[in-house]
């Protein structure tokens, strides 16, 4: 347990609020550590003392806490980021690109193992989600639906190629049996492994249309559950990214996923480890985890932590590397940072905003600091340098997202997207925090 008093939140930087049913199974707060790891804090009172996840095995496929953080007025449970319901993912993939046999093995075995964990409580409720690494997890007590019924629905929705239908139906029968047998579930798992080597679930779609459709579905569900009329949803930062800089984003995603696959090959994830082989490989869609992990939708409350404080495990290495002794220093880029070295994006963006304000609306001047001289929404970015703060939320390589807050909170906070083009950073888009989905 992480103990805390007034310094409770220091290991974490608050990103945004998590909405139940849209962003995850429960309401909570998306946070990020100084090392870059994203987690969701859920009030323990929301889960309740009888939540089955408290007793779940930490290395299984039933969601269980990562840690518990003590607040002054209670406790927060540290959870993985859950990016999408598994049924929604399977349905989306079926419509665009069917699962490969290796992915189907990963999906099927994950579901079977989750069912093994709850076999002693066949009436347990729950639903399946994907975490931000593309790993299927059963979230118990997150819905009124029986977890075994939800498991069967996932298998029915996924389906497999005709040659594997017989084995897939065996797995489905093991899940839907009147009396669920652990032996039958494990036998079905072995039969699935005989079909193909397990492969990571590819959860990224490089299609901007797909991403936009996902946002629209989330809004539609909100309206349906609320059963009240709503105005058309405003343009979100996600839509801005995928629609406005899709080529650059696709290149970033491609490089990120390639790096993950190389690491998978080096570490041997998915290799056989005796009669029980781990199917929950790290998903190939790590870039989606960065996006879904919350960099794009921060709350208006701002940063609530001390960056210098401790962080959760798994800190990532600092980008860049020292210049070897005796070598020539790299030439400076258009933004003043040496070429090839990471820019101080907060300082760079602040400078771009200063330059934009100095342009006073002159189109020729703005063309030097904005992409295609795109007009930007006014607000916190109009504040003078001494009256605003700029906070980096996420850096995707050639695209970064930052938040701009007015020091006196007189205007709403804004999200700024900056894009690197020809080694020069430019302002790409700005939107109010209140417009985020």
C-alpha cells in the first residue's frame, strides 16, 4: 500500500477523469507517473468490500488491484488502464480485419483461463475488457451480466476460420456447460494451442475513420443510457489528431508498433513454457495505449503532483543519449534544440505561443509558427507568458499534446497539438479542455 497524507498524490500526475461505461467499468481518475506509466485510481468505496477482484490472482485474467493508495479521507485502488470492451474490439476487428489464427488462440485461451478462475462461482457477474497492453481481462462485478455468459458472447462474436471451428466450438461448450468443469476448460485450452502459436492482439487501426467512429459510438451510448436529448458532440482532440495529422500519426504508430514487435521477438513472448503457455502477449497496439491512456483528455483541474516525487515501478529511460567525447555537437534545429536531440517541448510550445501572439493576426507571420497558417481558437493561449503555464501531456515523436492553463484561471484550459515538420515544431491545433470527450 502506498501511504499518504498531504503528499498522497505526488507519485502521480492527474490527467483526466475516467467516466464509467465509456472510459472504463468504474468512475475514477487517470494518472501518469514520472516514469510515464498510466494507471487509473478508483475509489475503494465504489468497488466495495465484496468485490471479487480483491482475491483474484495477480498473474491471471481476472482484474485485480495493482496497489492501494491511502487518501486522507479514504483509499484509492490503482488499476490498469482499460481501453475497450473485448466484445467491442472483436466486433470492430471482424468488420475490418478478422483475427488471425494466432490472435484467436490468444483471445480464446485468455477467456478460458478467466473462466477457470471463476469456475467456483458460476453465478459471478462481470464483463471482459482489454487493458492498455492489449491483454484481455475479466472485470468481475462490473455489470449485472453473468461472467460466463459474457465469456461465451466474446467467443461467439469472434469466430474462427472453418478448419478451426470444431476446436472453437469445444471451447464454447466448455464455457456454456450447465456445470462448468475446470478439466474441460483446460482441455479446451490445450486444443486451442494445438491450432497455432499465440500472437498478440493487434488493437491499432491506422484508419482515421475507424477512430472517429469509435468516438461517435461512445457518444451514442452515453445518450442512450441517459435517455435525454443532447447537442451534437463537439470535435474532440482525438478526432483532431486522426483527422488533422493522420499521416504523421500513422508513421508514429508504425514505428512504435514495430519497436514493440522487435522487443517481443527478443524476449520470446508467446513461446511455449511447458503444457501451459501464456497467451496474453503484449498487444501490438502500444501506440493506442498511449492515446487511450489519457494524454488526450485531461481534466480541467490541472496537474496535482510534484514531478520530483517518487514514481511507480517501470520507469522508462530518458530519451536521447550523451554526445560522445570528441565528437562534433549536432547542429541546432529551427527551434533552437540540437538536431537529433529531444526538444524541451514545454519551452518550445511556449515560444510558439509567444510568437503567435506577437503576430497579432498577420497571416504571413502566422505561417511561420502554425501548420498551413491554420487559425487557432483563442483562450488560455492568448495569455502572456507570465500569465500561463504549459504542461506536456504526451510526446509521440513528431506529434505532442500539451495543456495550457491561465495562471488566474480566468479562461478555460486548452489543449495544444504541436507537430514537427522538417525539424521545426509548429502549432497544429488548439481546443478547449471542455471539448474533450
